[in-house]
């Protein structure tokens, strides 16, 4: 059955055993730890809390993939990542750009043709081309940063930092297969750690923005 087909795509995996990728499996705790931390910090910011929940699910899905390493667990791995990306885009469209819900959803849906158009091009990028499926994300973050640099400079700077962390993370993911001989455990585990930090940072950047807007509105209402 296709859903039970084994997948072997990382240096650390040398067999079909449950613990064939111990480092890749255990480092998914980074997502869960950061998710719990951001949940506590995000009291009063519902969308930040929703993103924190999805961040925790990313860790669970990735853990399942790096232990079971089958098609079904690969789906469990990528589905929460896709959900996080789409919800984050929607949240920024609605809460930062000020779009109405319908317009924010429509603008979020544009991610699909954007990714479809750019992924084939990103496949030609040296080294990072093997992670072409993820490259539309940091590029989009940088595009948003440029567009927001005047209206929300702190948010824009936060986006730039997040994009840079993600580029480093993608490099660790991309060179995993290239360095098997030199680093038998691979470098994919760094992708987990850096991604956990990066996604937590993106939630924090949004949380700070919302909190600052709420603070300014409170000052205005008190005067």
C-alpha cells in the first residue's frame, strides 16, 4: 500500500527501524518546547496562540516521519508546516495590512500560484535547489519586509531576521545528503532546531506588533 511505503532520504537513516534516526527524531522537541514557550507569551493574542498550537503539531508530525519514515508520516510532517505558512500569511494580511477576512483569504490563496511559479526556478539554485519546495517562504517573508519597512519598521526588521534564520536552516537541510561521508549523522537535525527557533521568532514578531498596536490604542483612548 502506497501510504506504508518506506522513505529513506537522510544520512542518519540506515534501516527501517523505529529509532533509525534518533537525532532527527529527538530534535523535534525543539518545536514543542518553543511552542509551549510561545503559548505562554501569547496570552491575549488568539492568532499567536493558534500558530503556537500548529508549531507544536509540526514537531509531532516531524517526529512521526523520522521514526516511521513512511508516506503517511511524511504527510503528517508537511501538513502542519503548510497550515502554519497559510495561517501566518492570512494573519499578516488581516491584522497588519488591515484586509477584511474575505480579501485576506483571497490574498493568502495567491501563495499557491506563487509557489507553483517559483519552485521550478528555485530548483536551479546551487545547494539550496534540493529544498526548492521551501524557498518560496523566505523569499516571500523578505518581500513582505520590504513592503512593510515604512509602515511597520520593527515588524519588517523581524521578518528579515526570520528569513535569514530560515535560509541558514534550509542550508542545513540541503547539505544533509552531500555530507553523509563526512558527517554520518547528517545535518538535518539542525533544520529542526533552527526551524523551531525561526517559527517561534515569527510568532513573537507578530505578537509584539499586535501588543504594540493595542498599547498605542489604549494610550489614545486614555487621553
